[in-house]
C-alpha cells in the first residue's frame, strides 16, 4: 500500500539546486531539511534496489529503509572535501541494505520491511511499473549473465556513478574498477554478438 505524503513535506523542494554538502549540513541540523536530498537521489536509489532485488515492492521497501538509515546516521556523516562524499556514502548504505535484504529473502522469502513513513513515497504506481517492467526486465536478464563483481560494478554504473565513485563504494582501487569495467563491457558485447535477438529495440 502506498502511503500518503506527510503534511510537513511541501510539493516543491527549495534548495534542490544546491550542492550536496550544503544540503547535508542543513539536514544535519534539521532532519526535515533532508527532503531535497531525498528527491535528488530517490530515482537512482530505487533503480539500484530494483536491479538487485527484482521486485517493485521489495525495491520500494528497501528504498524506504535506506533513507531511514541515512536520516538516522546523518549526524555521523563527515565531509572529506570531495564533491561526491555524500553520494558515495549513500550508495554504500544502499548496497549494504540490499545485500542484507537479499540474504533475508533466502532465509524468509515472504518477509517484508516497512519503509520510513516520514518520507514521501515516490515509488512507481502499478501502472508506471507495468510500463517500465519490460526494459528493466531486460536489464536484469543481462545483469544475471555477469559475474557477481561485474554485476556490482554495472549496477552502480547504471544508476549514474562514475569510476571513482564506484571504486569508493566498492572499496576497490580506481584502476581495478576500470579494468573490471572493460571486462564487463567485453562480456556484454560478446553476449550480444552471439545473441542478436537481444539487439535493436531490446538494448
């Protein structure tokens, strides 16, 4: 069930054009000020969760859990002088939450987790999910053909992280990520070359 937006959340998000560092500093002093960050990163976090979990409802629940953890731990976050510091921290949390949920799925296939009710629910409606399901299913089918390390890398690339950011989230060297990315691209090209039916409108 989709939860209604709380009254304290406005339809617009003032400050959404500001750098992450400024928005984070504001949110650390007032948790209600996290809204611009939430709207900025919701789509990317939701897509990442869906690529990993394969179910819209699970992705919605995981996204709520991720932002709840961000809010709960925001006071502990410290800038390190890099523009992507919050972005990398956020997706490190996202990766950990999704990994835990995947383990829970294996142990308790029916278990679910409620998201943070204080956040506006921007997840796709069933109609929106139906429209997008085909393309996402193709992406997930391609991801399933990769090794776990290649899949980790490509999932983060698909939601917009660059090589350096991916390296920080995965705690690997920049050079290692670049090499793995090259191997991943070659693996996908080889697969698509051997399976032309996946080309054209599919990719």
